[in-house]
């Protein structure tokens, strides 16, 4: 599946969703208009010279219904979206999720985390936070997050305890696809709109309930009860139509996610067997949480038991999904518990090739075509990277203090004076316990091959995000001071601080889409950094940047000389470009590739730089080479 096409598709569906929901709300307004006119007409029936029903159906009443119903839906939706916008962990915790942190003792939890990290490293996406729904014995999972840098995956206890490693891998890949292709963002928007419509019926229920404690014999009391009944009817009518829209969108995205999961794993049987396991399990995939109905469209399989199917089903029937994966399937489901034999068992069938092949120096092979297309080769490379990573560092990366130790340790200079200055800074800023952990691991970090450095940073970022807000700003300042200690910044240091700035920023909500033509100042910063970092002279950089501007069909605004380039400004420019539309990001990545390959040579640092830019833009770029970490230097 083409990543950018999938992103554009999700974006178009968001627009259609707004239009369909708007039409649904307008229908509710018309229904409310007629109902309120009827209530007013009924209230006046005992009065002399009472008017006909049409007398009360005035433009003023229609406007009042529009403002009231629209206001309730809009307010309810915004309240829900604001809550969800506080971080993907908000929804996970509300559904009873426990974040998987530190070093889990349970083998199946460890296998789950390794699978998620392997797919993340292979695909070039940030490692999502992991949550276990311990009170859910059924087999299910879901993805949440408005963006890749604030993503989380949730798995039920039944999912990790009953599925084999291959089956669990299929489920992880399926949910990862939802994150990469923007489905999770669309699903959260659906949840917000549905909450707003539900508020109408909730208000009607409260009005009816209040009448129980008042005298309802008066005509006014009866009128208020009629209003309450009307709101209930309007609210449930809205839920009916919104449910139809939600289910139609969800069913289509599930088929696409199944197809993408097979692309990630190249193992059709794993995903198909996971679906068969659900079909053969008495508890199936039904959840106990009160939020199951609200989040039903986000789940791997149906979360709510209901006699209503067809148009209202949030997921295609299990047999239909299995048959698409295995056309020869005979209808038999799987019972019992799948086996997990250990972590190393997964490497069978995956071969890693020694050496660094890097980018092919052929500009016709556009890097944008690789985005979102991680396959067995990239999975083998990621597996090799993680296998070669010292176990102590892997454990450290999943601890809050340990994550900060790793990131700061990777910034430690080799030179005596600079190194002493950095160590003095850390000794003064940190407590003795954290500094002691740092000293215990500094030799391991010093000896870490270059190709493993950014992957271990990505492993550490989820834990680093767990720092309290005040400690986040302190950590960011410490990282900046370590980088500035020698008065210069390397490509790796820039890539690291750019990832940290993105992950630790307080506002994780996506900005409104922007056009390339309005971002010339930011393009100039980024292109200048890429061209001059590629060891080009100013005249050569100007020539290649002109080609890059032309490929984007924007004005050539030149190059900023190296001495005037501010790495912090480059980072801010890249974060601003994150709001570009998917098709513009595609063109921008190809332009960046042209600048990286301008000298027909691609170093490891430049590969890291390109992957970092793609990751921050929200365009996960798979490992571009099959690598041997031992030869990463």
C-alpha cells in the first residue's frame, strides 16, 4: 500500500466524515424543529384562539434548534477531543490499561515488547507506548494516537496469553498499520463526534429524570417531559446514523490493515491464525470495559456482543477476513493456547547480510516510495540491531532515569577537556543515584557502534516521555548544554536533539495543514542544513538547492551560509514542516534525498539524518540497508 495515498485517503475520509456528520446533525436539527413546534402547539391547545402547527414553525425556532443542537454536539465533541488530546495514554488508562515499563518478568509481555520495537525500528517510526488491559480475558488489541510521536498500542491479557508468537506478530503489525496510515487519528475523531451526539440523549434523559421529582400534572410539566422525550429520540436517532457512518469507515480500514500487516510480516498464516484463535475461543474478542462500545471501531476484532450486524458491524465477519488471507480456508477455528518458545525463535527464516549497502546512488529510486514499506529485509536488519545491542542497555532504555542516562551518554565527547566539562555538568545537575547509573554504563555507551545509536535512542524515548513536565524541560536543557559543550554540533547530535524536542514538546496536537508555498523560510533552513552538511561548497549547495526548490515548484530563496546556520532554528523549521499535506511531504522527502545524494556518496550519518527527517515529518522510512552492527563504525 502506498503510504502517502493512504494518508491522503484518511485525510479525505476525515473531510467526508465531517460532511456526513454535519448532514446527520442537520437532520437532527430538522427533527428537533418539528418536535419543538409540536410541543409549542400542544402547550397552547387549551388557550383561546390557539394557532395551527405551521404558525409555530418559524425561522426563529429553526435557528434556535440549530444553535442548541449544534452547540450540544460541538461542545460534547470538543470536550471529548480535548480529553483525548492530552495523550494516547489517557484513553488506554480509561479502559483499564497498565503501561508496560521497565523489564517485564512475564515472557509473553517481553515477546510483545520485542515485536513492537522490532517493527518500529524496521519501519522507521517512533516506538509507541505499550499498555496491557489486565482485566480483559478476551483476545483483542487497539491503537490510539493523533500522531505517530504520541502513539500507543493496547493489548488485552487474553491476546498476549493465548496467541502464539507468530499470531501476536500479526496482531501487532495490524495495529501498527493503523498508526502508520492515520487510522488511529480518524478513529479518535469519530469517538469525539459520537460523544457529542450522545450528549443530546443524555440531556433528554436528565430532563425526564428531573420531572420525576416534580408535579407533572400541569401542561408545562407535560411539555417539559415531551421535550425530554424529544431529545431522547433526537439523540438516539443521531447515534443510529453516526453508528452507520462509523461502522462503514471501520470495516473498510480493517481490510486495509490486514493487507498491510501481511506486507510487514510476509506471514499470512500468523494473522489468519490469530483470527481463527478468536473464532475458537469462547470469550472471543468481547471486552468488559464500559468504554467498549465507544471504542469498538478501534479494536482488532469486534468488542461488543450484539444481535445487530450487517451495516452496524464495526468489523467484517471473521470468516470473511480469514478467507481474504487464506482463500483455501475450510472454516475450522483454532482452540487452546498458542506457544511462545522464546525471543530468538523468531529469527528463523530471516537472513541478515553483512556490510552496509546504503542508498543506491540512483536518484530515480525515490526514497518516498520506500515510506511505510518495511518488509522482511528491514525486519532482519532491525532484529540484528536489537540482538547485538547489549542487554544492559536494553533494560536501561525502558526505565525513566535510564532513558535519560542513555541519551546523555551518547552525547558525551571523546576529547578530555570537553568530556570533563560535560561530566561536571551532569554531576551538578543530577543526584548521586542517577549519576551513579550513568557512570556504571558510560563504557558501554562509549563502545556502542554508530549504527546502533539512533535505534537505542528510539527505544529510550517512550520511557523519557514519562518524566513529569518540570523534569522534561530540565532534561531538554541538559541535553542542549551537553551538545553545546564543544561549540559545534554533529549530524548525530542534531538528529538526537530534534527527536527529543519533538517527543518532549508539551503540545502534541497536530496543526492545521499548510502549503509548501507558505513555508519558504523553513524550507531554506532545512535545505541549507542538508546541503552544507553533505560537504558541499556554498556554490555547489546553491546549485543543488535550486534543483530542490524547482522540484517543489516554489521560489528559489537561496542558501544560508554555514556560519549563519542555527541548528535550533533548523529543528523548529522541520517541526513546522510537519504540518504539510501528505503529498507535499512526499515531494519534500524526495527533494531532501536529492540533497543528501548530491555528492553521489551516502555516509551512515546522512542515512540517519534522512531517516530522522522522515520520522519527524510523520513519514516512517524503513531501514535503507541490511546492516551488520559490528561493522557500523
